[in-house]
C-alpha cells in the first residue's frame, strides 16, 4: 500500500497493484481506458459513455447514487470520484469503501493535470504523461476577440463563471462571456444580463442523451431577451454535436473533440 493524499486532504491507502476499479466519473473513466486500464474497470456510472467499449461494464449508479449490492459484489480495490457535484456521494462511499477523490478541473490545463494525477494514483505515470502531452497539442490559445454566451441543459439552463474549465477555455480562445467575473463554477443565467452583454455568438448543449438543434433552440429563445442579441439577429447560434455531454465532459476527448469544434466555429462559421 502507498498513502496518497486526495482532494479531500485525506491520506488514502492505494494498493501498489490495482486489479479492480470502480469509476463514478465519466472523465476519469475515459482517462483510465486511454492509459491502459480498461481491463481493470469493473464498474462505472450510467453516464460513463466514452469510449464506447465501456458500455459493457457494470453500471453502479449515477453522478450521485450507487448500488451497494453491486459494489459489494465487485469488491473493488478503489473507487474514483471527483470533487464538486460528487461531494455528497464521496462522503457516503467513504464510510464503507476505499475512495479516492480527484479535483474537478477549473481550466483546460487542469484537465491535463487530472489525467496526470490519475496516472500517478494507478501506477500508470508514463502512460498518463504521454497522453497529456499528446492532448496538449490540440490546445493552442487563439485570439478571436468575440463575445459569446454558452448554455448547457443540466435539467434546466446552466451557464458558467470564472471557476469553470469551460469559461477558461473560452477565455483562452479570446472569447469573453457575460459571467467572466462571476466567482462561481456554474450558475442559473439571467437572460436580461446576457442581452445587455450582447453576445456575438451563442452555443447551446442539450440534455445528456437528448441533444438539441438550432431550429429547436431558436424556437425556444424567440420570446426571451436572448432574441434581442447580435448572435440571434445574425443567426450565430450553434448547438453541440451528438447526444452525449460535450462541453460538459472534461475528459481527454475535450481536447480531441470540443476544442477542434470550437476552433472551427470561430474560424469558419460566424456570420
């Protein structure tokens, strides 16, 4: 056993050789698979969908719930969670199991750091560093000098403040948002405040497993203050592709999918 300090500042006894892992965070799950530990993954959350091969792994619960009988049947060496929205879940699991909590990234560089830390905890340091180095190539700060508004349906409209990796990523692409100076990770947006900010483009991400379309979004916004913005008038409204989390997913594919998509929008799609 090796004692490693997690984000809760607890010293966690981590086995020198891990044979059985449960990951209840999609980003950690994706990272584990890409550093060569998919065969050690014995349980994941219902929202772990990347890579596609994790579909066959037992589903333990959601972001905030778990099935104790399934966990006991697996008898994992360790369970991985993340800070922020999994705080309460982590506290519950800690009462019965060996749990290691990672920090929710607040910048794209924090995502790379998370990947490296997963490698340290699991003994796959070199694999994780190599992955982080490859992903870093996708991230080249870009000066677009644009105003934008980004919203994700997380059971209702949610936007993001200065403590979010999403806002940080936009800022590093030269994009300002209505909530750059709001000291929160996420918030319920005030559409009147967004209207006054007058974004030049707006990005929308639908609910997980459902997605959304530009047509559907325009219909929803036409009677709101957002219809009185430059983005709406110039039809600079963009919806993220697919039905899975996109900006909401802070795993390795954030670099390989999200950032290239954002760059394409900035360089080729704005009217």
